[in-house]
C-alpha cells in the first residue's frame, strides 16, 4: 500500500495550515475592501479551453486526460484563462466592469524544486471590461495593500509595459519580430543570469552583433527614467512607445496618490513570460536581504485580447496574482508568521467517566460563547491529561470534579501563571476572557 | 472554441459565491471552537491510495489517469481516505488524538442530477486516535453546532450503530453474512422506497420468506427504543448488540448534556453505504417541510479499521461530513442566506480624469480604515456612474470635484435615504460608519 504524497505535492499539517489559512483570509479581506467579489470555477475544464494559451511549454505542463464520457479534460493551469471563459460564458449575468478575486489551487506538471510544487495556490484579483489607467492602478493598489496587510514592508513592485520593451528595441534598430522576441526572452533572464550571458544569448538567438547586443543590455539595465525614455521616443516619433510611457506615468501617479508610491518603480527590463499580456506588466520582489533571492511574489499585467478568444469580441482586462506559497515561505523566513496558531487555548479534562457529561455541558456553553475549547477524549490520570493539554498549547485547563458539579463551579488552572481559581460555571467564559483568551 | 463548463461542473459567480464563502467561514469557525485544526491534502493521490476503499461502485466513479511520470493517479473522492493516509504518513508529527477539519472539493464521475455535481465541496471534522464515546459525541456536537450557527433550527440527526443493524437481524434469525448485507442494503433504501418494495427486495436478495422479510422491515421501522432493544438483546444474550446499544445511549446522553439533545434521535434503520464504518453511523435530515425531501445534509460515523490499512496498526477514528452544496441549497430555500452579499457598500465616482488621483487617495484611506469601496473605472457622465453604483448595490456614493479637492472635503450621497452631505475627508470613514456601513 502506497502511503505517500505524489512527487511535487504536499500535505499542509495544522502547524503550517493554520497560519497559511489566516494569510488567505487576510488576502481575501483586502481584495474585498478593494471591491473585488469572490468567484469559484471548476478544477477541471475542457482541455481545449486551456491549450494554446500558455505557450508550447505551458501546454506540456497541463495535466490532461480523457474522462468517463470520452471528453478531453485538463486540470486548470492558472486562474486567468478560466476567468476569461467565465466572462465569455456568463457575460449577461455579470456586472461589467467585473471585479473578481479567486483563491484556488492550480496544477502544473513542472519539475519539482525547492519551493516549487505541482499543486500550488494562486490568489488572483482581476478587473474585466475596463481599459483605463485607473483599472491598472486599482489592481496594483490591491496587491500592494495585500503586502502591507501581511506586514511585508520591504517589497518593490517593478512596473513595465509590453510596448516599452518593443519601443526600446526599435530605438536600437531591432525591428524584426523574431529578433525582438528573442531579445525579450533574453532580457527576461536578467534577474537570474549575469548581463554578459544575456548579451551572449541575444547575439546567438537574435542575431545581433556584439556591439548591438551590448547596447540593448545596457539600455534595459541603465535605469533610464520614464521621462528620459519619453523624450527619446518623442524624438524618434514612436507614438506607441510614447503612449506606453504615458500610461506608466499615469499609473505611477495614481498608485502614489493611493499611498503606495514608495513601493513601486518603473523597470524597463520586466518582460514576463506569458504570451497573452498586451499592456502593463509587473513583478513584485521582496527587498529584505533574507529573502531577496526568492523571485517574484506577486505579478501580472494587462491582457486585452485573451477574453476575446472566448467571447468573440474583445473585453479588456488587467489582473494581479499573489504567489501564496512563495509569499508564505517568505513570511516564515521573516518571522512574520509564527506561534502555534493551531493551538487550542482551553482544554477540558475529564476526571472520571461519569463526569464527562457535566464537563461537556460547560464546554458547550464556552464554545457557544465563542471560545475555542478542546475536550479530553481518553480520560485516565489527570497528570497525563495536563501533559496533553500542554502539548496542545493550551493556556487554561478546566477541571470539574463531583464537588464542582454539585457547586456549579469549575477549577481553572492558568498554565502560564501556574495559578488556579475556582469560579462559577456561569462566569467561566468571562473569567477566561479576562485571562486574555479570545 | 469550447466556451462552457464540463457536464456536472459549475461556476459559482459572486452572487452565489459570496454567501457560500461566508457559510464555509462559519463552518470553519465552529469546527475551530470545537478544537479542530485545519489540514489540507493534495487534490491528486496515487490511485492505489484510493481504490478499494469505496466499494466497486465508488472505484468506478474515481477520476483516474496516468500522469507525466507514468504514475497511476486519481482525484480525491472524499476527505476521509486522504486523512487516513496523512495519519499513517505523518503520525510522528501529529498530536494524537488528532482533531482536524478540512474543507475542500472532491470529484466523482457520477451521473449529474439536480443538486448533484461531479465536483462538490465537503466540510469534514474527524478525530483520529480516540475510541471513546466522548469522541463520538464530540463530532456530533460539532456538526450540530454547525447547523445551529447557520440558523438551521429544524434538523434531526438520526443516530445508529453498525452492530445494531446486525443485532436486529440476528434477533430475527438472519445469521448468514450475505443475507445480512443484502438486508442492510435494502433497509438503507427505506427513506427512498415504500416499505413493501424494501420487503420485496429482502425476499429477492436475502432469500427470506414473506413473513420473515415483513418482520425485518417492521423491526427497523417500528421506532423501538434503545431501552426496549437492550432488554431484548440481553434476553438473547447478544453481547455485541448490547454493547452497541449502550454506546448509543452514552453518546445520546453526552449530546444531551452539551445542549443538543433535541436535535438527535436513535434510528435503527440508518445503514450508510460506505464499507469502512465500524461503530456509530448517522445521517442528518432537515425537517422543515420546504426542504424535507432533500436527503442527508450531514453524515458520518466511526471507522476504526480504515487508518490501519495504511498505518499497519489500528487507529480508531470517527468523523462528520457536512454536505456543503446541499446545505447551501437548503439555506437558500429557507431564505437563511440572501441579500446581495457580493455588493460593495461604497462607490467612488470620478468626475474628471484629473480627479482620479485625489479620489483614489481618499478611497485608499477609507479602505485602510476597513471599508469596502469600489472605484469608478470608466469615468464619463455622473448619471451613468450613479447607475453603476446602484447596480453594484452601493449604499453610499462619493463625489469629489475640484472644489472638494481644494477644501479637503467629499460629497457623500446616501442612496437609500436620498440625502447628501459634504464632509471633511478626514471624517469620511466615521461618517460612513455612522450611516451603518461596516
């Protein structure tokens, strides 16, 4: 009998799952405050719905199979393509612009690595049906508010626009589509490879000579400002490039107004892999040295053509995706999650079998008062029961003997203070709250 | 291009998903108050882990396929078998008794029917490593507290014990294992078929004559009390039957003590389908006439041998499973969920493009103060913006013109009262809260 998880999959035991779940709740609450409403879509889709949306590499990573009705089906690979299908399918039932968030696992048959699993949870917020800069800013603001809510002060969102990538290349005389894409694929690796290696890749793949390739790498790494690029784009008469830079500046100004200016920078070297982006694109990296090498924890962009593949007519859209697992790992590293959140603050002992019923009566009252209480299940020596209570992280232990039953009282032992008190059962909930138990 | 969900699958759009999610949160909170901690397991398991646990019928309904590494895998069919695998695999890392809850989708390639889907969410709470009646009572109490929390007053948990089924049959001279199982399968249909049809099935399948079959049906439907069966079992010297009835009485007494006595009854005809139950078994039905035909909304039982299949040695366990989708449908029917929970209470208009930034500044402050605010994304005529606000269910609409920017104020229109007021931006959050917006 196989007693193990599949390679690339994992169980979240309570010690990890409790803080992880709290984190998910926080993210959902932030998205809701920003006007996003929850959506849930099936884990399985028609394979045809998903294929061809993620590039050849993505198609290979899809978990596909034939179902009992001989349909070709696949497990969802992300939350964006199912959203596009939903908007097309239920358009009449949705309020456009449609703001939705979704927190759900996705599956990719990727090579498992440290921190990379074949099943992982995405937390996405998207706005469909609005092409404005305000819509761009709204998803960025929501994402940055998530990081703030989680206590992640040291993070930077690197903002770019697909047309900036092409504009910079055009300025450097790279006009052929194939060469442009080869350059962008190489530029995308600047955060993982040294500039010289990126330059070599551009020479090999895009057919530029050494000088041209060096100039391209230099252009994307020099930290040129939006204003400087705008001036150069205007001189070159490159209207698409100018418009992209204008959009970036407006989005930066809006995020600044919303109080997130310090956490967002323009970065011409952000390329993003997925084929479907059409406008702004961005990645967010943690800047704390302890987790700086971790890669993007939150990314996304504008994809104005994806929904049109399903809907027939274009529906502009922009979104953000929080990488829950990576962000959770970072929070653990930064000690922003911790403590035994799976602990139960109150533990009720059972002194003798006939005392289980009166004990459970009090326990029921405390739970209805909102307290988290664990009930002893085995009985036996009180010392052993106290050991179990302590292992469960209990702050207070309840003891009810026959005297207490007769008097309507309970002995509350405070494990932290090492003290104890006998209190009326009717007062037990407020007594426990006064100890600081919530 | 396929623009549809798979047969038997469905999207939950915000209007349904928002109250559904609130319901899940309530269930989780109740389980936590009862000392259960969250667990998450993968959607995919080795097929071998799941096969042979749900009977032949269950095996056929498994979504199975071969993954990229030529492994036979399957989507989980319930949350109980993965839990058994977890307890065996991570035993050293868990605190025994292990109380966990899990809320997650499961997949069964069943024939879709009204209210029955191929993907549905289960909400389970289980205790592993305790064989006591207190453990039995604890899961029942948690389940009944869920129903109480959700406002479902009219529900009845029908409690039985596997050994009661066999004991009643033995009392009626049905001793052969095959005949017993055939009888139990027929008895299991008493809530869907008339007694005469059940009797006919017993005659045909278990080989009893008409009189014997009629007596068996009568025995299971007569409403005989625990005490009466106990007396008859004692006379017959059937120790296993006596012990099962004793256990039921203790569990009833404990649930009564915990304040749930009125919601639980002994019912000898509860059989449950799954092969792995060994002790108490139960189903919960809603008694309100509007939803009485809906079937069980919460069920489970004790399964002391299942974990042993994985762990090598026996680990007793008992659990409860809330059928979220069916219960949600019932709550909708009973009008216990409603209102537009996906609505956003505050809507910020944008009077002109240059006013987007100062508007977003105030919106950011209100969101940080915990309010749910939607920002206008398109601009245009204010009347259209108010229409959108109204469609989104907004209670209050914010208007910031250049005068307001200069004065640091905002116009708040109360859509319900039809009134409006100009308030300082710094006071906007408390003003909105005073309107009753949370």
